[in-house]
């Protein structure tokens, strides 16, 4: 599965779990707001944002990757933004990537909920 198919799966998961105002970084949806890191002007765009009970949540596809440092930075930023808005960061991991994601979350102490998607 490519990343866009996984994002579509995440959108379906969000809808089935009662999330509203869904924005996704794929065609057919409004693109979520990007955030820029001041230190190096790097842009971070969430895969999916949604609201539930008036709180904003961030849903990110998590896969084994060579750009681990960038992923960890993005997850920390999105987790912080979610907590400021009363929401939560969900790391959506496809089969084969769940343990990797849980290990990274534990190792870097990132407050996020890891969810297995198919």
C-alpha cells in the first residue's frame, strides 16, 4: 500500500470513530494547515486532522522509514499541538509497522496512541 491509500484508510477510520471536520493531505479533502519550525524553516503537514467533542486531533500514518529523525520531530510537534487544543495524536500503523511505532514512541517519550490499521 502506498501512503495515499493508507491516508484514505485513516480517513475511513476517523469517520467510523465519530470524528468530524476531517482534513486530509490527499486529493478530495481540504489540506490541513502546515506548521513551520523556526530553527530551520522545515514545514510539517499532518496527514489527517479531525475534531471530536470540540477537540482537535492529529492522525499520522506511521511507517518504518529512513527519515526517522524527521518523523520523530513531526510527531513531537503534532503531539504538543494536540495537547494544547485538548486533543490527541494518533499514530496509525499498518501491519508490520506497529511494533516499530510503539518502540519509537516509548524511546522518545511521545504522548501518542498507536492504532493498528489494515
